[in-house]
C-alpha cells in the first residue's frame, strides 16, 4: 500500500485503464479513416511516461496499456485492471467478470503492486442479482488475501428505471445509492483494501456550482451532508474517481469533500487529468502531446496534488495509524 502512496500515505494516483471508451475517444479525435490501435497504445505510453513522474501510482490495463506499463516511472506504483471491460447487456444485472486469462498471481508476476476491479452496483437490485455480486467480491477478496496483494474495488452505481446517469432525476437518487454501496462494500467479509468511489452527488446539480441550464437538485448544505454521510459509512480506506468530469469540476469536488468532513485517502483521477490531450495528440502528434503533458497535463496533476496535500488523509489513519497495521515492511517506507 505504501508503494502506491505518496510520502504522506495518500494515494495520489492516475487512472488510464479505459479500453472501449479510450478507443472511441481516439476514433472520434482522429477520424475513422486515420484511426489505428497503435495511436491508443502510444497515447497511453506517453501519458504514463510523462505523468508518472508526479503521481504515486498509475492504473493501467494490459490489453491497451502494455506500452504504458513499460514506460512508467520506476518509483511509481502499478495497479492493473483485473476485470473484463463492460458487461453483457443481454443479461440482467450488469454482472462482473474477471479477465479469463489472468489471476492475481499472474498480475504480481507482471510487477503489479495492486489489482483493480470495477463492479456495476445497484443496491436496489433483486436479491438474486446482489447475491451473485456479493459472492463474486467474496471470492475476489479471498484470492487477494492468498496472493497477498491489495485489491481496489470500483463500484459504479446505476438504476434500472432511470438509465440516464447524468440526469437530474438520477442525481436525486444517487446519494443514497452511493451511501448504501459504501456501507455494503466496506464489510470485512469482502477483504477490500481500497474503495475507489464516485462522489455521492452529481456535482453540476449542486446549488452554487450548477452552470448554464442545469437545475439545482441539491442545496450546498444537502450536498455537504451526503459527502459526510458517505464518508462515515466507510470502515476501510476510500479514494475518489473523477468519473470523466472536467478538471475544474473534479478539483471543486475534492475541495468540497475535504471542507465538509469526507475523510478520503486520495484519488485515482483519469480523464479529468488527460482527456484534453487526446485531441492534442490527434492534431499535433507525439511531439504535441508530450509538450501538452509537460505543461497543461503537469499543471492538472500538480493542482490535484496540492488539494490532496490539504485535504486527503493517510490510508492507514482508518486503522489508527501504521502501528496498528499487522504486517508492515519498514523497507517500503524508505
């Protein structure tokens, strides 16, 4: 865990494990007639090469991110995706599935310091669907214990009736879903080391932060209460994902969380950090992207790191400090 954290025990990590969505972003940016998978591979390589100098860890997939794995800074921790991307839309419940040719032992052999698994989760699903997902996570946690590797679980909440998860209607029901999900997934039986969670509100609907024609679904006081309630349900370390929001909104979310009692232990920030670089790469190629990463990309990372320095808590604080950790290798701290 310390290899994935900065000197303060905070997980200041970068995520670029997108697969299907990464391919679509690149296709849109360069155009169908100019697109090749080599562009995806090189983009991930360059992001890893340039930005891992300034983060504590990077989340990558082996399928599209194999060049990024090789290019990362040696002092940066490595988290590898362990789940298949997407889900079978013809099967109810958005059921999770691990990569069929991987195991946690195999990921360790590829120098992974942790594994990450995304699970779509609706706490209001029928019991038979929830049982499948709970059993899946129990098996995952048991495997992680046996392999002695931290596991990061990323629950993404959804609803079966309100399918537009960016709508005001979904915004109204999202907080309780996130709170209930955190309450469930931090139970000891799952052995999850870190929860990578969404903020409990759709932030563009918070009064004072809503823009243009977006309505205010929550007052600032209501949003603050949801952040605090979600945090108080967590009995294990949790970090925030950026969920594809622009960089300025992600920064506002992190500041708001820290100011209103959310004891988060860091981030795994993805598209908020590097998404604008996709079009730069499409228009200006490798040299243009490197320049963008070393300027705007660097600024994005440094602004997030400054916020984390102010608000994020060490992951081990939830256990009462490092002295209460049963297994601790002092060499990792050096």
